[in-house]
C-alpha cells in the first residue's frame, strides 16, 4: 500500500482531534462538570460536547478550545498536544 502525504495528514489530524478530545474530557471532569453543564457554557448541545471529546465531529474549532480553557480554568497549552 502506497502512503501519501494526504493519508499522513488525515491520520495526523485524527490523532490531534483524539488527543484534544481526551484533554477536554479530563479538564471538564476535573472541574466536576457534566456534559450538560459544559454544553450550557458553550451554548451548544450536550451531544456536541460529547462529539468533541470523542473526536467524532470536525466542528471543534480553535475558538472552542480557547473557550474551553476559560470555562474549565486551565491553560490552553494543557488542551493541546
């Protein structure tokens, strides 16, 4: 099987989103927040927050990560690999 740059980028992007999702979940849980409570702070559905944490949704933008650092009271560098 031939590995292309596009394939590598797709794998790297998936890994990145998975890592960010894990870190978001850890930060939320450290704050003692439920998915529902986090969703209320973000102004999205509980399912959207769950999808971000599971890396099921490409909708997680850098602005959301910044907001998460404020909502969960953690430095943004803790949310990024």
